[in-house]
């Protein structure tokens, strides 16, 4: 029995690897090879990324609106299959219009897999009283990024970028077989009717409004580095190693990040930890602007990888604390706002890069956006103080009752 929950967790990790680490983020290290071969501009590269994030936005909205009613396992399998096919077919075409379609559908699939697998896995972990494993589950994104950084150079050397997409698709298909038999929705789980209805109406709590705005700015800012960091490394004349190594560093740093930031959140309070993570990320984003030093680029990769999934974990946890009765609705709102930021960021950054012939202005702008988002979170501190005071009051009342 002890092994079954662990095997189930591995299936959840594989799901995030397939849809997020590969289906969504393999584009970042492959972009260099695609641009060198096809010769498309930084603006086109940004549009392709934006198309994927537009699909993620649409997928997030649809996944939040559909009353799945015990059909989560089926939706997960279908979304994974779509992710596998869109990844594989990216290597079968040189037509931009078809690439736009495939990246859009890949975005839809990744949103469904992320939302549905998170729901299934977190429900199962709560059932077996192992919710602290959630940090391990979200490490799947970092593992996927690290895996692609290892496998893509070998695939590209033998099969070029087209074969790399196809090879990643085949590997994703193999992992999907395991996921299909291991990640199963709890039969006893019943969805709350209130959570089945998605609405963009933001609850009245001011702290939640500030959190949603800050999270949207995070989506707008972080994705510039998330999309172009390997291209930035490839254009760095001082770099003496393969640019793909930068992506490997991002993946390695991302693997433990959710778990580590979760611990810091419990120790320092979630608002304080979230502010620190966003301010730290802002510094990491603009480091390549300060200097072309490869060492600074490596530090930037470590900071970026070590914060972007941690911020997601902290923000969703804080969201549940502020609005525990409607967490599904509010997390849906946050996901949509985050996705809108992701969709806008790469296009703007790509256009500016084409005009300036470098990414310095784009990175500085992205860093400022994330910095402003972190500063706005100061408005959430009063909520957490009230929460702590209430908890202390409850503890004091409980002790008095025991003494009586």
C-alpha cells in the first residue's frame, strides 16, 4: 500500500512533464535551432509563443467552466493525447500557419492537463493525508525542463530540430501510457455545485484583488525570460558553453523550488514569502541587462528557475487562505489573468527586440513589471496579520477552556 501513493504521485509528475515541461516549454530551447534553420524574426518567435499562451488562456477558461462530474480522468487522458500529437507534429511542418495552430492547441492541452491533474492529485493526496507531497508533484514542470535540456542537444545533433519535436512527442506518448493507468480520479469525490460555475466577478476582499493584479503582472513579466532566455544566451558572444545549458540550469533550479518556497511560506507567512520571491525574480530577470557576463546569465537562470513555480505555489495557497469557500472560482480567475499576461508578454518583447536588436529593453521592462507586482502585494499584509491574530485568539481561547 505504501508504494501505491508514490506510484500515483509519479504519474502526476509525468503529467506535468508531458504537458508543461515538454509540450509547453520545449519551444524555448528549440527556438534557437528553428530560427537558425527557418530564419524567422524575433517578432515571429514572440507571436508563436503568444499563440501557445492564448491557447492556455482559452483552455483555462474552458476547464474552469466545464462541470466534469467524475469525468476528470477522461479529460486528462484526452488532453494528454492532444499534447502528444501537437508536440510530435511540430516537427512535421515548416508552414508558420500550421505551427500557430499546433502551438495554440498545445496551449489548450497544457491548461487542461495542469488544472485537471492538479485537481485529481491534490484530492488524492488529501485523502491519504499527504498534502505536503504537493511540492513534489509540482516539481514535474522543472523535471520536464531539465529533461528537455538533456535530450534536445542529442536529438538535434542526429535528427535536427524536426526530429527533436518528434522524439519528444514519442517520449511523451510513452509517459502518457503510464499516466493513464496511474492518475485516476477518486470515485467518491463530489464537486461542489458552486465550484462548477466559473465567473470573472472578483470577490470583494481587497487583499484578493491586489493578489490577482500582482499575479497577472507576474505572468506578463516572467514569461519574457521563460520564452527567450536560450535565444539570449545564444546571442551572447562571451558564452563559451552550449546555450542549452542555461535551460538545464533553469530546470534544475525549478525542481525543488515549489517545496522550498512552501516551507518558507509557512515559516515567514505566505505574503512575505511571495513578495520576496517576486522581488528576487525581478532582480534575476534584469541581470543580463547589467552585464553580458556568462556568470550573471547563469545566476539569472538559477533565480528564474528557483522562483517561477514557487510563485505559482505561494499565490494559489494564499488565494485559498483569503477565499477558502470559493477557491476553485478564485484560482480560475487568477489563472486567466496570469494567462493573459503570458499571452501579451512574448509578442511585446519580440517586437521590441526586433526594433532594438537586443533583449535588454524587454528584460528591463519585464523586471519592472514583476517588481511592481511584488510591491503591490504589500497591500495583502494586513490580511495575513488579521489571520495570525485570529489564530492566536483561537489558540488562547482553547487553552482557557482546557484550564477551566
